[in-house]
């Protein structure tokens, strides 16, 4: 098979959660253990950092990888899902896995695929571990897909675990209380391995403490190590001043990820770096500065308050659950504009009501859907939105929605595209071809 045929095989033949939802989930770790056994357990041949959480884990993963890369470490990065190109999921020093490596890997494990019928995600995790081992990376940052305890990535023995936060998402799979969701995420906490908790709330704090005690794992609450002081935009960067609580030393960081919600993630990253330094990593302020200044540039990391146009300003954000949308709404309030246009689409298995009740009522809406089976029909979304006094029109594709918004918007208006990773991906694809 050539590359396109290989990708078609992965997308069409294997169960894929991003397209079909929970039907694609293979519960348990048996398949990934089997695959990695066939590959001589590549996941044990390099150091890892394991990152879970409801929101922010992608940003934290990319920021940490950028800092490690800046400190002259050959750094692997595994994230999901991708926005446009499958190879975005697997990178070394910012470069995507070559097409030939994808082809060769799939050919190599075709017998195993036929034998155990793994999911798309299980295959991509095994591919990442195999590629990182072949590249002899010094360290790899591994982002979980769903949950943690039974996530396919959870066969590594990391030097550090990080849990960004806990919110309501994928409740059909992870549980319908914050405590239950936290228990699933806490599954990445390993014996004698420090864990950094980015944001803790009363409902989840005890869950993490109990698990860390059970595993004899030192637990660090990031918000007890660093304190946010202020933020502003400077040099076209999100400029954040933080204080080290123990030393009272203030530092300023310039982030090329401009969403103000990155402040939470920055605190988490700085706490994680503290733990890496304690483990002997030579990471100083210049490496931290460079990594944060260039995260988007190094890793082409998009979809986080990503300003892609001005006059009118157009922003793409992958926020899709209540916590993510809440942060988007918060930043909209800090952004000057004349009239607000919101292009949005959702998937069927999300808590749609929780999102709709948060969205601004003074915006013009363009309800649409991604071209995947999981997508919620745009007409249904429009009708549901009316119950929350949101007004607008429906469009069968993101292309038509964007065209309509651009046609209606004046130069000093604001256009936001959000609601689904897949909406964001299709928006980038359409705008790229214009």
C-alpha cells in the first residue's frame, strides 16, 4: 500500500472513536499489551511523561515537549486527535512521523491486526511507541486519549505523571460524577512516581491523594507551588507573570498560545518542570522561556484561541465541553468587537445542554456539523439552541457556515469557530485551500 491507501485502511477498517464514538472503544489493555509484545515492548526503551485530564492536556503536552526540545533533548510527542494530518499525532522534535514509517509499521503488524482486530487508537499508540524507540528519543511526552486507567497509553512506566484538571466530559464512559472521572484519570498514577495535579477541586482532591498514598507516589499540587500574578499581551504573545510561592521569586513568560486559559496550563507546566529538575534534567529559565515562546511554532500546535484572520478577526478553538466553552466565553468578554458571530457544531455524545446554556445570547449563530457519523445534525442543534434563546441559521457543512459568516461580518466584528475538534479540523482544511 502507498501512504494514502495505508491511511484509508486505518480510517476505514479500524474502529475509530472520533468518528463513531464509544462503539470503537476496546475496553481493557489486552490488545495494546499484545501489540507491544509483538514489537519487543518499545514503550520501555525511553523515558516518558504521562499526561491526563479533561481539558488542557494537549496544551500542557505541547508546552512540555517544546521546553524539553529547547533543552536539547530528543523529544517524542504523542497527542490525539489530529486536526488535518494523521501524522500530527506522532512527532519527534516537532517533526511529524514520515509517511514511509507509517506505511512500514502498518505492513509490519498487518498479521496482528487481522488476529486481534485492535482499535484505531490502539494501533496509533503502538505506532508511536515503536517510532520513538527506533528514533532513540531521550524522552517522550504521552497524552492520554480517554480517561487514564484503561487508556491504551497506560502501559508505560513514566518518570512523571501529570493530571491537568477534571471536568464533565465523556461521562458515558468515565462516570457521571467528578469523583468517578477523577478515579479514571488517577489510573495513570504509578508506584513511586511523582504526580503533578494542575487544578484540584474539593470533589477530586481526596481521590488523587488516596491514589497517590496507595502507590507511594509523591503528589504535587501545582497551585501550591506557583501563583498567577497578572497577564497581558506583549510582542503578540500572552505575557504571564507568576510567583514561585516558596521563594517569592517572580518570573515573566511569553506564550505563543494566546488563550488566557493557558495560564492554568502554564502553572501546571512550571510545576512539572520543577519535578524534572529534581530528577536531574538541566532545564533553566532560558529553555523554559524559549519553549513557551515557541510552542505553536515548534509543534504547529493549533486550535487554541488561534487567531487566523483579522478584519474581521477570526478565531478557531477546539473547546467543546462545558469547561472549554466557559473559557472561550470568558476570553470573548476580554476581546473588543462590534458584533459576534459564532460558528459551531457538536457531536451526539456530548452534554449539549451544558454547552448551549453557556454561549452568549447576543451572537449570530451558524450551526453546522463535521462530516463524521458522530456529528449532531445541524437542524437538531439549531432547534435545541432556540430553547436557550440563541438565534441563527443551520448549514450542512463548515464551508457554507464560514462563507456565510464572512459575508455577514463587518471588519470590526469577531468570528469564533468552536464546539468540536472535528469542526476545527474541517475549518482549517477549508481555509487552507482558499
